[in-house]
């Protein structure tokens, strides 16, 4: 069965090229040029992955991605944008993005990133399988298969990548985790761009655990991280 891609791009020429190329690769692609009023279409189409241009008319890609994530917590989202500043990366990931591709991009890169996200978004990855359905982390409870982190009555909905990284850390709780192991397992390589992405996700996970001083993600210089849970 063909994998479905929901693609939103307001540049007609680029949108047509990307759509035609992905269809030749064997995907089914639904292309829209406006972020407004698309949630019903998305539900009807039931895609396996979303490609969202950031600079869209009426509703920007980050806002749209945040809305999609709230309704479809497991649906992978890749942002396509010319923005390259760190704050833009942070905004993209905080808006539910799983990956981020800078324009202009090669179709080979896009294809690899799509395939990577489809692989990572399988209902149960190996890290979820080796963890219990509910994992207690001092005052937190982590639900790997549901992508949720609970603190009291507060529910933090994790992205696919956040859940993957936290699952790996939990599997190595109170033990060192090699940075390259994280990069290769989650992204497939340890490129500079992916290394920056990992830094962003680690900062986000640290911020989630800030209310509980008994939990720390400690950076081990030249090695990786130590997930310390009292």
C-alpha cells in the first residue's frame, strides 16, 4: 500500500515538482497551497506523514503543525523553510515538528528524511517495546507508547523524537549514554545538523523535568549524557 503524504506548499512551481517527484517514488501525495481549513481534509485523507511549508498564507506552518500535533500526536511532521536561525529551529520543534529541512533542498535529502520519519513513526519502536507501559521517574510518569509525560495533573505531550530520546535515556537510566548512539539510533547519522537537533531536544527534555530536582540529564563532555534519577 502506498504511503500517503499531506503536503502544504504555497509556491506552485516548487509544489508541483516535489509532488510529481514523490509520486514517481511511489507515494500518494495530496498537495494544498493554503493552511486554512485543511483539518477536515487531513482527517479524510489520513496521511502517514505531513510536509509543511512554514511561510503559508492565512495560517503559518508552525501554527498549523501545532494544531495537527494536538489532534494527531503520532503523525510525523517535517517543516520546509528558508529560516535557519536557532530560534526558528526551537519554534519548529516546539510546534510539534519531527524534522526540519532548509530550502533549497535536494529531493534525495527529502526522500531520505521522509523514509526515516516513516520508519521512526511505526506504532512501537524497539525502545518502547523494552519499556513497560508506564514508567515511574521519581515524581514523573512516562508512557512511551502514548508519547506522554505526566507530572501530577499536568500532561506533557511528547513528539516522536522526544519520546524516542527519553526511551533510550530510560533504558540507560543512571548509566552513560554515548551521544553518537543517540544520533545514529534516532536520526540515522551523526551529522552536524542532527547534532544541533539533539541539543534542542535535550534542552526541551531538561525543561520538562525542571520541577523535579531529583531528575537530571547531565552532559558528559566528549561522551554523551547521564540520565540521573534518584
